[in-house]
C-alpha cells in the first residue's frame, strides 16, 4: 500500500467523516431493510479502522466508540433506531467489515470489548 503524509487535522477530519457517514449509512439501512442482528459498517470503515489499529490501538477503539455514540445518541436519526444498536451487534459487524487478510481482527475486537465494555455492555449481543 502506498503511503502519503497527511496533516493531523486532516486525519481528524477524515476520521470524523468516516464515523458520521458510517452512522448515516447504517441507520438508513436499518430504517429501509431492517436489522439482522449484525450492524455491519461499510468496508471503508473497516479499512480506516485497520489502519488506525496498526498505528495506534487506542485510536481504533475510540473510532469504534465514536461510531457507537453516533448510532445511539448524536446522529439526528439515532432516536429512530429501536431498540438501540447493541455493542455486540456493532462489534460483530466491525469484524465483518475489516479487510481480508487483516490478521488482528480477534485482538482488535477483544481489546475493544475490554476497553469499552463498561460503557456499552461487554457481553456479546
């Protein structure tokens, strides 16, 4: 993969756009086609997440937390999703959107579950 230097403020803006756009896409999908127990973000979210994980595991966890917060509270249509998106539902979807060949998916998910479980419920589902 080719790398490019990106100023930190631009990285922050791209991350925020990733979270907001992903929340919008998921909420729209829930409203139009329903839910199947897995809140699978688009592949682009998985690409950003894998890149963050390689650079800073805590930044990856925060990225997931920001998406969870959008899905439950901050997005203008979050209140239309009932019941609210479950932590396990999102983590299962995150696992599925990570790039093929990303070998640290289990570690990323377990680390996230441990780091955020007290806030969003550490149990699967």
